[in-house]
C-alpha cells in the first residue's frame, strides 16, 4: 500500500516548472500552485499580465491533489440558515455560485483540452438514519426552486442507485461532476504556463515586505521577486509569513483510501450511476469510482493532522467503514492511502478579499475544487480593479479565539462531532 495520493502518483509530474532563480519584477505574484493559484494565473495570462506562481512544494501537491475527486454543486449549509443570516438574495447568490463553479471547471477542461476524466455524474447525499432523510426532504423543499437539478430518492428507490443496506434514501444533485485531480492539475498548470505564467516549485515564501499599496518584495527559498500585486492562495498551508490567515483557518485532516480496480460487473452493480456519494453524518464519508473502477473512499476518519503514521491509522478506520457499507468488498486490496488538510473557516464559508495589501482566496472548507477554479476569473477581475459580484468577496472574517500555532484542539472538536452524530 502506498502512502501517497492516487491522483498525484498516477499522473506524470508537471514538466513546465520555471528553472533558475526567482528574481525580477512581475505584475502579479501568486503564493500557492493549487487550483486557486493556477486558475488565476491562467486567467491573468489570457489578459497579458506577467505572473509568477510561487509554490513551496510541487504543483497541486497539497489540497488540490489530495482530495476525493468530487466537483460538487450546492452549499454545505442549511439553506434557510443562510437566508436568515444573509437574506434571500445573498443566500441565492451563494448557492448559485457553486452551480456556476462546476460550469467553470467544465469550461476550463473544454477550452484547454484537459484530459482528466471529467464526468457530470451527479452527487447523491445518502441518509445515514431515517430522520436524516427527513432532513434531506426539507432541504429539497427549500432549494428546489433555485436548483432545477434536484431529485429526492426514497428508500424504496435507493437500490437502483447504490447496492448497500446502510442508507435510508438520498438527495441527488444532478449538476455535480467528478474528475481525475492529478490530470486536471497538470493540464491547468500547462495551460497557465502556455499563457506566460512562470511556475516555480520548491520556492516557499519566507518573507513578504510591503513596499506600497499592493506592491511587495517577496523572499523565497529560490530568490527574491518584486510584484505590483500579490495573491495569497495557500489554503491550510502552515509555513511562511502568513500568520493573519492561519489565525482564521482550522486545518482539519481528511483521509482517503483507493482500492485496486474492482471487477467491472461488481462496480456496475454496487454503484450503477457512478455518482459522487456523500453520507449525511457530521463525521461522514465520501466516495466514488474512478474510470478504471477503483473505489476512492474518504472521510474525516480522525481529527488529526496528516502524516504517514496518522494516514495509516485513518486508512484502517476507512477500510472498516467501506466494508460496512459494502460487505462483499471485505478484504479488498487497498493500494493507496493518503491524507490532506482542509482549510476550514469557523462558519465553513469561503473567504476572498484584501488584507494589508494582500489579495486572498481560501477557506473553502472541504468544497474547494470547483470554487477554487471558479475564483480564477473573480480574482483576476479584482487584480485589474474591475467590479465583481462574487458573494465571497469582503465577508467579515474575524480570527478564531485560541487559534495559535498547531491546532491542539482538534481531538476535542472530533469528540464533540462524534457525540453530535450519536445524538442526531
């Protein structure tokens, strides 16, 4: 079993990384070569801006290349709760922006001819308890007028969607999609590079010195660069001079296993719709099939940081859940096990805007694949000073009390959520 992301291991490394030192001056420096940074670099390149992307590791080596492979629409919140907090107009804008975000991913795949197994398969949220189906039914009633791609599936019809006795119905969101994250990342980086972006790997930022306005002098492991504007697109990354952002994000580990390819007939019987599947528990699971019939199965198995020992422990927990949902897969070979950090905000809403002359977009809270790509155009507009009606721009973002240094509180958060899952 490899303790490595299946997406990254099954994709040739990006070959277009910039060589030589980080030096000179650019219009825009982007800190982080995940989907946010790469999609913004691509969009700025189309607009003829000079761009340097500064990545501490490898392209998409963190959250963008270590997730479950889902491209889902729909907010991760109770929609009436959003209406109560923000009003109907803003709540609708937030919901519809996730719809538009999936469209954005498909547009980039099509326009840049990225071979990444993109498929509009839909997402099926599965009720882990009978009362959870009632919750899904309420969600259906409150959101079907703004999402024409919803379908409520009761327990009697669920067998046509998934061959498992663990669930009690589901809510299908037909606009959702899936893709191979490693192939998409490589294609996105290639596209940005073709438009003139210089992408520096192993170039972690160690100092940001504000010169004036949005202009900064940036010191990296490979040299120093001056930029007229800087975009911080680091997600849950911990190193570097980014303390203001770290105080506002909780880095929560998410863990995933990938099986060896299943027999095609077994895969077709277990999950005939080949959808993205998500369970309704707070500490739930998410899973899907790949093109070659691997089952990629993940979840918040442990509230801990990702490292080889933690990933292996989480892999054992995930295997137990996988075999519980699909008993006939007991003993299936697990070929990959990996973890990654999710950049969670206190209210699980993304944040984008400007702080002390630094533009930023992060805090996607486990729903970042589609939104990070979508934000490329939004951020390019912000960099050019164009107005943009994105609902994520300028949201208030207070620091999380006690959120200094390593997230010592994660075990307590996990215990609380496990209790909530038992009670509700």
